[in-house]
């Protein structure tokens, strides 16, 4: 309810009922909860038992609506005439606006988009699109499955114009609307209010907002007390599916913005738009989003429940991390499309520069938010460690000089993680720090100075490191780095926990380099997969040896 929230903000300010933006947003949710308490009441059953109410073109009605040109807004009754009838909806226009700010060609355009074609899909209109994606329209009172879209001059106040809104008052009887807090009025039907002045009623974004508001009506019918971030995320997805999404601004410049927090900023709309678009594109083939809307649980509880049903091998932390990676990459590779958006073209997300000195310290990441750390490689040795008060999930993305991501490495989860060094002549790295928890994270980046650390440039003896560790063999290759072997060739031996040699990897000609990289595919010398467990990696150069423990997972 993008514009209705602004309305409620000013309405509550005038009435001095609430004192914070979050409170204003929660009031609209509260109105929906109040209206839902009357669902299936005796009064509703009586109304639903009457003959179906239908309209014909030319029929007239008088509807309650808000006059938004004054604050607090006033309830007014507005005469209107039915100007179009479709299979799924009626279009009414206020009589005072007919052939002044809206005419028959405008109505024809609206009906075409409502029932025939969206910008993205020429085979279905936005009503059918929303029903298919989110669930059925409610039919609470009027025993008429059609939606009423009511156009009038919603007006503006102090420079703020209003696109449209869904009112929960219309889902209860007039007498019940008077019992709600604050009291209101009801037209006792499924209705979306839309503007025809001062905004253009058939502008592409206006029709997209219609899809946005219709999702709120559907969501009320399925789960009236849904958390705001999830409800708004679905409505933002409706705009993406229609083909005219909101501009992607605000959130990319400050990605440390909790997914589930709602402060009524434009960045809040953008973050949930991106999350639900990503969810729909990659995980909705089995109807996850429709089931999510219908789930009586709310917020992350319902999302986790539906993930367990539709994708039992995928947890929220992994989904959240994948989404954060996609926000930085938005590309087909690496990942075979997992980190790509097909319906959106994302701008560059803001990063923190790790080349700068001093390194980031006491940095915060909000619950269910992310940070991006960037480092441009040079001839100077790279050794950085991330430490935090809680476990974070860390992913390394490596880019070539043209800006293409050539490698992605999952560094796992923890509160003390070495940032993966440059093993492949990469130009730049971006480290994705994801916080998929309910606690705020505080982290520091510092230079690795331990005398026996492989990242120390003063090493004269061989040292080993492997990533990721633990290593899930089915996920790819184990990256093994050897530092300090100088010009002495050597071999890497891998032993199981019983001391048996399972694989030998000979080092390539390092041509005097102080480092080299080896890869292991989790197979023994004969090519058979080894079992999960603890393994010991040993690198020998003749006189010197280095060791590293590895946990392999099957």
C-alpha cells in the first residue's frame, strides 16, 4: 500500500495517535487484522447468501472514499458510474471526473491491462497474473467474484500525490466499520481505489501500482496479519511481474539494511522487491510464493516452513547468502544462473575498500543484512582476517580486469575467517559478508601477522592452507595453497585418519614463485571418491614439511 502508508502517516499525525514511522505502518496492518476478525461472522454469511450482485455499463453507485486533499482526511460519498464490465472486474469512474480527467479511451486501456495483457505477458492481464502468483481474490460480502476498480480524484496534500490504495474497511459491513479503530465506512465489496487526478490514470507506473495494491487485497484474504516486509515484498514483486518495477535506488548504496525491518523508506521497498524477485525467479517453480501468502504463520517463520516443504535441502541462511551474492553479481556465471536476475538489471552495490588503511574496525551488520568488502590485488602480499562477535557467512568473488567474475569460493561460516588470497592472478576480489541471524554483528578486519601463517610474506618454510574447510566434495574442488616453498619442487600427500595414503599431487614447476596452488577433487589415486572424515595434508620439499588438517563431508 505504497501511497496509503503516506496517507496513514499524515492521518495519524493529525490525530496524534502514533509517534514513529514504524507505528504508522503497523496501523495499516492493524486495520487489516481488525477487519479479519469479522470474517465469516453471521452478518457476512447473511450477505453472502443473497443473490449475486452484478453491474452493467451505465449502472450508478455511490461509494465511500477518503478526501486526501485535506488532513486529517475526510470520508466522503462520491457518485460514480460503471464504465466497463469484464470477466474479472468492473471499472467505475467518479461522475465528477468523467470526460474531465478520465475518458472512455482511458477506461479501455485500463481494462486491457486488467484482463488481457501486461507489459511482460501478452497472454494474461494483471488480475489473472496476481491470482496465479499470489492466490485467489477474496469474496467476503457481496457474493460477486468480480473486483471493483474505482477511479476518482484522490488529490494531493502538500505536494504528495496518491496513486491508489486498498482499504480493509471495505471487507466488513458498514456497522462493523464503525466499530473499528479509528471508525470508518465500508462499500461492502472487494475494491481498489485508484487516482485519475492529479496523476495520469493510464501511465505505465500507475497500472503497475494497481497490481501492487491488488496483491494487498489478496494477501488480506489469505493472511491478514502478515508482517509488513513480506506483504510489501509480494506487492513489489507484483510490479516486477507486471513489467514496470520500482527504480532500484537507495538500497544498493546501503545494503546494511535488515531484510525484515520496515521503516517506510524507499530503500525498504527496493530491498524486499529484490528479495522476492530473486525468490520467485529461482525457487518458485513449485508455487512457493502462493503457499507463502496462504501460510497462516508470518514473516521468517512462514518462509522457513515453506522452504522446508518446497526445498527441503535449502535453509534460509543459504537462500539469504545466495541472494546477497546475486545482488553483487547479477550474472549468469559463475553459478549456472543461480546469482542472476532475469527481470531486473541491478546497479553496482556499494563496497568497503580493503586497500585503505586503517582496515575496517568495529563495523556493524544489521540482522538479516550484508556488507561487501572489495580489494584490488597488487604486488604486495595479501593477508586479511575477519573476526566478528557472531558467525557470519563469507563468500569470495574474484574478478578479472574487465570486471567479469571468474571464480566464486564459499569460505563457510564462522567468527574468525581468513579472506581467501589471490591464487589465480585475479585483479579484484569482493568478499560478501552475510548475516542471516537475528543478532547484530560487529566485525573487524586486520592484517595477519602470525609468524607461522601462510599469509606472512616473510615465510621461509613451506606452509599449507586449504579452502573451503570443511570441504563438501560434491560442491567442487578443494583449493590448496602452498607458500614458502621457493624454488624447491615438492609433492602433496593426502592421508586418511588411519594414516593410509589416499592421493598424491605433485607440484607444478613454480619457476621461482613463492606460492603455488593445487586442486583436489575428493578422489583417491584410482579415481574413486573417498569417504567423509578427517584427512591430513602433508607437503614435502625434501628437507622441510608442512601439515594441514581437513574435514571432508559427503
